C-alpha cells in the first residue's frame, strides 16, 4: 500500500527551530548554496522554505512580488520576519542594509556624485581612487545604479 505523504506545511514543522515570536526560526533542513532553506512542496517540486512557510500562513505570494526578510538571516522561516516586496524594493532594502556584492557604500556614492558634479576629475580617475572599474562610475553618473541613494 502506498504511503500517504504529509502536506509540505506539516512536513516543514520538523525542519526548523521554533523559538520566541520575535526571534529567528532557523531552518534545520536542506539549504541552497546561498544559505536559504529548501524543501519539496506538495507537488514534489524543490522550493524555498520561506515561501512554503509564507503560503502556509498567509496564502499565495502575489505575482510579481518577492519575499523579503526583516532580519536578514537567510535560514530564518519565522513568518513574522517575512514581508512582501517587489524586486526593486528587495534591491533597495539590500542596499539600505549594505548587503550584496557591492564594493561601494552609500556614503562613497554620494562622494562620487559630488566629485562628478565638480567635474575636476575624469571618471577613470575617480574609479581608480575608489578601487572600482570605470563602467561602475559611468553607471552612477548616468543614474543607472545606486538610484536609492539621495
């Protein structure tokens, strides 16, 4: 007789450390290469543990929306630490918290913009001073990157 599989929302209960309501609930199951929890959903598709938790508590994630962490602890699946946001809001949140692979800080970008406005140095010279490549400075100058920095 075939074994009946529990729903993902029930199976996940044994794969995280439930702590206080304001604390992180670390995922103790499988992690992806970036440190986020992973598990198979009810259709046997490997998915994000945070998404499965969100859907179990709040229902489906609307199209075009992402799940963001308030705590920035990637293995955390506490639904109180998750919130919805667009890709742009996720990127802005990441940069506000100085996460990501960027070599520059928000303060350095403000300084670079001031240097560009003065016009005394070429973009290649500014790039050298900040240890980045010239296209990085070009993207700041044209407003293609760092748009969240005032």
